[in-house]
C-alpha cells in the first residue's frame, strides 16, 4: 500500500510540475516579440496615411491638363488656320458647358522642317507668362456682336485652364490642345478665335 501511495504521490507532483512548466512556456511566448512593439492601429498612425488634399488630388495633378480635350472627334474640322513656319491649327470642337464656360479643342501640327517652341502661344501678359510659360494661354475669343473679348480662364494661383507643358513640337508631329474661356451670352453663337502666330478663325459654338 505504501508503495502505491508513494507512486501516486510522485505522479501527482510530476503532473503539477509539467503543468507549471507549460504555463511558464506559454507566458514567455506571449511576451517574446523580439523587443518590437506592434502597431495596433492607433489614431495617429491612421491619420498619417490620410491624403493631405481632401479632393484626392495632389498639387501636381491639378497642374496637369484636365480631361477637357477628351472625347473630341479628330475627324471634325470646324476651322483650319495656318501659322508661321509650317504650323497648322485645326479646331475640332467649340462647346458651351453648363459650368458657364466655353471649351475650344483642337490640334497644332508642325508641318515644317524644324522643331517649334511652345512658348510662342503663351501671350504677353506677365502674370500668365510667369505661371504658364509653355502653354496656349495667349488665346482669345471675341464676341463681335456683344463687342467683348474673352481671355483664358485661370485659377486663383494664376494657372490657366488650358494645355501647358508645350516645350517643343518636332517636325512632322502634332499635339492636342484645349482652352477654356468664360461663356458669352446664349444669344452669341459665333465667335472669332485667335491664338498668337495663327490667323483668326470664325467659330460656331455648340451646346
């Protein structure tokens, strides 16, 4: 009997010891994270990933051309005027939009035999030149009936609502351009369009 009791006592002691050892092992694994603190998704870490611009656009995206010239049929030619040294301007669309502006879309072709600079269409206004040195910001619309001239729209920073970044056009190449102006009255259906170095074109407004 004493032998059996002794054996049972030893087994009980061993069982308790094993259980205690396992408990310590589990506790140790839970704390051993290599000395690193895990990110639990604190408010500071969430806020740091939020975009600085609530519109979802960064400053560079705003500087880039908008989609105003998209979905324009290149086969439609409302006007074609010649410029200097083999340059040709083709106007594909003049559209009145609900936002109170008119968008002129077209293509400038270099049919000459040398590279043409894009700076020649920026106009002469110093404020525009400073913000848009290689653009078509020098374009104007003239309402002959209303006797009023319209200039390119611009944002509060002086950047034009038009094609920019026209550093150069190689010979034989072309570039799509667009320009946005304040809309003339609804009664005005035709305007004269002028881009520096090109002849004036009479355009009908659609929309």
